[in-house]
C-alpha cells in the first residue's frame, strides 16, 4: 500500500497558496468545506470564529467506518503564522520552501495534505477502518481559539490526534510488516515563532521512510 507522493505534493502546494493567517482563515475554510462535500462526505462548519474575531470556522468531516471499533478523530489546523500572505511555494531538489519573503505554511497544511491522501489510499485499497472524523480548527497559532470554542458534542470520538508529521495508524487494523509498506515522505521543518520578525523560507523535506509503527 503506497501513498501517491505527487498527488499529496500537488495538494500541499495548492493549499499553501491559499492565504489563511490566524483570524483570516475563511478562504481555507471555504476550500476544505467544498473539497470534502464534493467527495460526498458529511461536513459541519461552525461559526466559532465570530466569538473571537476570525472570519473562518472550524470544519468537521464525518467518515463512516467499515469495521467495528471506537470512533477516532484526526485534527489539523487551518491557520498559519505571519508573514503568511501571498506565499509562493517552490519545489526543488526534493524540498519545498517558500520563495523567501514569507513562511512556508507547512504548519499545518502538510498535516491536512496527509489526511487527504490517507483517505484516498484507504478508499483505493478498500482498507477496513473505524468511523473517523477530521477536525480542521482555526486560530491554533494564536491560542487554540478554534479548538477551545468547538462544540465537542458534534462527534463521539474519545481519541483525537493532531497531525503534523508521520501518521500513527490508530484507526486501522494491525498494519502489515514494515517491509511491505512505506510512507513516501515526511515533513521536516525548522522551529518557527510567530513573533520572529524575519523573511523566512522554511525548508520542508520529503524523505522516503517506513511507517512509524
């Protein structure tokens, strides 16, 4: 079972180009709502942003299970730190960087891209899985305001894991031996601080590697 690296990279580059700095996530919220609705999933979009000055909203996607097991939620956030407007991603020598005058925005759009790819892979390979929820929150970088104002009664999952790197396949049956499966890439990035006054080109490397069982 293999991830499609090109498909995942193309989606990541597309999302990086969508401006979504904290408190201004609406374009990303709109994108996610349409993306999953177009694929037939039940999508809930809240108005949490109105409580703390954001124009975006949390997005919850319900993915029905095909096997027994407790529901699980995967979480990633929509917003980026500044300077995060007009980002132009550059792919060269196996790495994605910004053009140099903004952050890259891989935090956390790399996590969103991986969740999208995960869903494609399990559908293409008919992988049995528990009931799942994808929760994409807003204003994470400025105090997790979206998560704090989300109505958790909207999903029954007892486990919610945040995606920023290699996946933990908690939603699935026991995995095959590492020799039969591999993740094509993981996102490696330098630590970033929202308050850092700089022009950043945060490199983000995609490197072959096994699943972290």
